[in-house]
C-alpha cells in the first residue's frame, strides 16, 4: 500500500503569516488538529498543531494575532505519494511524529498522512506498532 492510497489529498494549509486565531478557526471548521505551513511556492516550511496553539501560544499569553510562524514546528517530516506506507510509518516512529506532509515531485504540498489515516486504513500490526512507538515518551516534557 502506498501513501497516496490512504492520505488526505489537498489538505487545508496556511502561510507563515496566518494568525493563530485564523489557524485555530480553520482547524475547528475542518475538524483537524494540524495545518501544514507553506511558503509562497507551496512547499512546506512548518506544521502548526492545535497543541502548538494551545501550549505554545495561549499558555504563554500570546495574542490571537500571533503569526503561526512563531509557534509552528519547522522540523517537518515529508513523504512522497508513492512511498510505501510501512516505510513512512517507520519514519514517523523514528521521529515520534503523528503526521507527515506529502509532497509532489516539485516539493509542493499535495497531501497529509496522519496516524489516524494509518489506523483507519492500514494493516493491524502496522497500526499498533506506529501508535505504540509514536506514543512512547522521549524524555521531553510537554506543557500539557
């Protein structure tokens, strides 16, 4: 099974200058927990999650006008639509991330593969291993 078989195509995205309030509103409207942050050419430069907004902005007293570029993660895991799902899961496990941004041959965002997509559509053992390894503590302490 390839990433393109289970990914979310054409995901909601934002730019680095998008405010956290706008990003949160888009996440609420779409019932999603993360947005790829794209540059002007459509290439991913970061990812902002609901947790980034809650723990990285609101908990620190930042205003809703704060740009997502101030709270996003810049260490984005990318994959191609043609990559094998198990290979992508291995990378997600290794990096302990729940999402990978899917990029086309030009490096532009064309999809998103989330742990939930794997849980919904991949084989049972693959899913269990991904959830277990991504959820293991890594020694860092979160705010929530």
